[in-house]
């Protein structure tokens, strides 16, 4: 483990990109079955050459602009700012096509898969936003799409399941374990093992074996790339004092943090799902409860028992209901570069209703956790805070409606 007594300056250059073995500090790597070795090696050897090819970048940027609708706005939330006594901007990833940041990554990966000669796409999804984004790009590119989703998540995210099916995807329920994101990922990996030649696995977060954490972070880095010039237009400076994002696996946070990882004056704040409370036994606060372990192909922090069995997570938010975090975020936590907070289910609900009533924006439950983190920060009138609003709340209306029927939950 990293010695927290040494200065962040000694870690300069270790945050934005992993080493040649895919490690951010002590975390990362590629722990994979032998059957997947050719696929992962092909990706590792090709992904940087492909995604920085001029033709790739031209097509990728054109689709982000004309299909996704980028740049997404950086919105000064005046009433929310007044409530917190500071200046708060919202990076409106909820306004992207499909309703979340996930489309940034799936556009990139579908273009990569096509250039690698793959014609069958698989994905995992929790809240359904990554599944919808994957189904969307598969429809766009006329590719077969299979999405694995926990049976529990299928029930609580019915609108997104319907969208995936309408887009032509086959949605396969994961019926083992907690029947949530972890189990959907297990099923997707099994599929990839059985179909290694023609299939590309579009992982939706900064998790999995190298090069996925780095590759997904690069595709999502368009978020912080835009924040820099948009914030300068608003304030005259590219540098906020804080960037706040929710973290499950951590792709929206990785994207929002990416161009600020080496800007040590900017506080990077990641908000995990504390569920019913960090120590309640029903939580997904990995940095508080986890220890080093290997899950889904990489070494990171993982909620586990003394003998290494995965502890089932809990969150009201399907997209944060995961027992680990990406290796980049584990490194940010262990090094002290990132500040990691936890927001409970009730705190997330309160933050969602607050944003809706103050700004007329209904956030996804995942994003509501980031908003809830604002209450734990000691903010001043001189601070400039950017919150990554990673998705819109349409998919969570059944949960919000239940909360409206129970006013004590608001």
C-alpha cells in the first residue's frame, strides 16, 4: 500500500495513465482466463494506435458532435449555489443522447471494435444507461448486441430495459448472487470466454483488465476536456476548486477528473453509495469497507470477507450497486489525491428532490449521490465547484414516485 505520508508531488505522472502493465500505483493489471488472453492482448497492443489514428479521431469527434450532441453544457446553478453559499456548475451529461455520459465510451468502443473486425457486441449494465448506450451504437453500426443485466436491476429499471429491446438488443438476466451489476459482469465475461473470436466486450466503466480502465477513461475524458474551456469562458480560469462526481466503478468520475489529475490545486471528490449507512451491512462504500483484491480482471479495492468472498453491495442506485471501484480510483484514494465520501440512500433522495425543486432538473439517482456530497464539503463563497451530472432521472421515476408517496423520504 502507498505511504500516505509522502507528498502527492512524488506521484506526479502516475494518475492520468497506468504503467505498461496497466497499474495505477498498486492497482490494475490484467488477471484473465487463458481463453481471453488473445483478445486482451489484441486490445492492449492496438487500442492506442487505433484511437489516436487521424481517421478514428475524425469519426469519433463527428459522432460526439452530431449524434451525441456534445459539447454538453456547463450550467451555473444559481439557486443551488445560493443554497450552499458557493458557486456551483453542473456538467450536463444528462443532456447527451441516451441520457447519460455512457454514450461517450460506447461510441469510442464500437468504432474500435469495427476496426478490429468484431461484429458481435456484449455488455453488462446496472442502471441500464450503459446497456442503452451500447444498444444504441449497435443499432447505429448494425451489429448484434447482447446485454447482461441483473434480474433485480431489470425489475427496478424497466424503462431502460424496454429501450434496449426497442433498439434491437437481447437482454439476458443474471439470476445468481445479488442479481445486480456484479453478477451481470460475471455473465458477460463468461460469454466472452465462450465467444473469443468474433465478440468485443464493451465494458461500461473504468474496471476490468488492462487496457479497459485506461481506454474507458480516455473516451470519457471529453468531459473534463470540455469543462476546462467552458469554465474559462464562465470564470476566466480553467481550474475549479472542486470537481465532484459519483463513483461506482467510476467512469463519469474518471472522465470529469481526467484533465485535472495532475492539477493538485483542484480537489477531486468522489461520492460512493453508502446505502443504509457505511457500517449497516447494506452499503457499497468500497473505499471505506474494501481491501485489495481481484475482481473482474483487475486488482483494486474490493468489499470482501476475511476469506476473500465478495460482499454483496447495496445501493438504491442500480449504477452504484457494485462491490469494487476502478483501479484509478483506488490509487486516487490510497495516495490521498482523491477525497472519497459516502452518501446514503436517503441523502441521495433528498439531494435529487432539492435539485429538482431548485433548478428544474431531475437527476439520475447516481448523480444525486454526487449532489449529496456537497453537504459534506466545507465550501466558501470563493470556491468554484463543478458537479458531474452524469445522467437524467427518467429511469428512476418509479423510485422517486415511491418516495413522493412517503414524504419522510424526501
